[in-house]
C-alpha cells in the first residue's frame, strides 16, 4: 500500500543512527525486564515485533530492507517478531515526487519535456531503495521509471556500518554469531546488487535474450536511450496483480505455475543464475495466461558446484536415505564440523518431503500444505541448530525457494514438480560430464 507522504530518506546519518540506537536500547531493556520477571519461557515477543515494524517502516534504505528480509527468517526469529516484520513487505510509504524531481533534472536536464510527454507524480510502487512512476515517452510508448531515492547510496553505506554495530542485538533472540554474520553479508550483498542499475540492466538483457522464444513469459524491455544513472526506463507490461491469481480459472493457474517452475529451473540449469526476489508484487499475469516478471535488481549467481550440491540433496530426499541426505547437506556447506548428526531431523524431512518429490508424483499445492506439517520439523530444526547452519552462499537461494513455495500455494494447483526438476537436471548432464 502506497501512502501519500513520507520523511525523505536523506535524513542525516546521525539522526538515523540515533533512531536505531534508541530502538535497540528499548528492545534490550524490554527483553531484560521480561527475563527478570518472567524467565525465557514467558517472553512476550509481540511488543518487540510491533516496535521493530513501526520504526523500520518509517525508514528507507538497508534498515527497511533488513526488516523485510527478517520477516522470512522462520526458525530464526520468534514467530510474533517475524509476523510483525512481514507487514513491511506491503507497507512501504512513498516519497513525494518533489524529492525526486531534482535528481531527474540532474540526469536528464532541466526540461524533462525533451524526453517524456508525461511523468505521473504519484508512484504506483514504492520500495526500500527507490520507487516506480509511470511515464509516457515522446514516441507515445507507455513506460515505467524505476528511480533511486536521492542520496540513497550514501545512506546505504552509512546504514550498513550502523547495522553492523547493532547486529549483536540479534543474540538476544538466540541467533548465533555465525548466523548474524551471514545475515549481515546477505543484507550487504542484496543492497549492493539492488543499487547497481547497470548490473540490473545486464541481467534483464540476459533474461530477455535467453527466454525470447517463450510465449508464456513476458519481461519488460529496457528503453536504453532513456536510462540514466539511478533511473531505469522500461516498457510498462500491464497485467493482473499476482495477489489476485487465486481468483483465476484452474487452467489459467496451472499454466502460470508451469511457466513459473520451468522458468526458475531454466534459469538455474541454463543461465546459472536466478531471479532472487519472489515477492508476489514482482509478478503479474495477462488475461491470456502469460506470466509477467518485474524487477531484476536482485539476481543470484549459482556456482556449478553449489547447483550440484542442491541436485545431490534433491536426489537424497528422493532416495529416502538419511546417509545420502547427510552427504547432501555436507555438500551444501550447512553441516557444522564436529557436531552431532541430526538423524531425527533427516528422517522427518524424508517422511514429509520425500514422497512429494518422487518421479511421476504431482505435488498438490492446494491440499498438501507443507507448512501445516512443519511443526515437528521446526522443533527438530531448533534442536539441530548447532549441527545445521545455512551456508552464506545458500541464504538467498533458500529464501527464493521459500518465497516461490508460497507463490505456488497461492496458485493452488497440482504440479509434477519432481519431473520438471529431473528434466532440468538431465539438460545439464552433458555439459557437466
């Protein structure tokens, strides 16, 4: 939801640091007081989640991005905190257009009319690092302009330094120092990727070239004559919001789901990268059933060795062998050295996920709700925290897979997921032999 106004993100780094520091002190004091009077078992996390969502929702830049990312850390943060932070995905206030005009005039010149017939002042999308405005080029083509907030690069550099200083607060939530370092690295890498519009342009070019023949997939076309530093100009690809996809006919949802899965698999096995922002706001669909994908600011390279490790883990889940699953997690780098092997967790993973990944099996995302069966898994995963820690290279990929699990639940169809994965693996085998 876009609001009409918001504080400019160019507020001084001192003020932002004081805001973060004060919030950290309030949270630390609240948790210390609760522990003194209630003990760990009686902790009420709701006020902590509410405070974090309120403060981060009013700030742009890395701290807002951190809050959005944190909402997906099931099993890392207490559920009430993750739930409160989840509201940040759709509660990003917009910056008034007057704050963007000076930047636009710097990169295009004083007369924007030499490049555009019109730019809508009200954004139709706002995010942590920039926002999107509709525009019309001089040739009459409908465009969208993705515009970085003024001074956002300097804000990000300062915020990342402050976040690193404050990140030890996460130990109050029971997060290990290794996890905190991985979280910081993921945040820093994500921010730097999303600020690099030149890299985003290259990623979009690669995707458009590779999937040019796919009739069921539509990607924006860059208007490179109108792209500038901190501004991406793209064709406007109109479609129905993915949030409404559950209302579509079953045949339409099945077509969209197959396109989504085939696209993800083809990226990984053919391009060696993946569009790593599965938020439903980055997807839409046409009345004809084409899948539209927006925003290529967050793509993740997948090293061949890492892709092989994911394939090994998939095959281990299929096989039912806990020993094979142990080898798969070792290959992924998630197994901690000199720690106990979590055989019970492996058995639960095999029993719950293994049957859904068998050849010829259709995974019914309308009925077989993995998240509803995950209670025992979460308890076992918490017990196995000393044994299993996500490797830094897997963090963003794992969150992408989790996000698309929820997108497939939203589509609520039955899908031969294992067969599609096996096709992707087979397509890779000749080049990897």
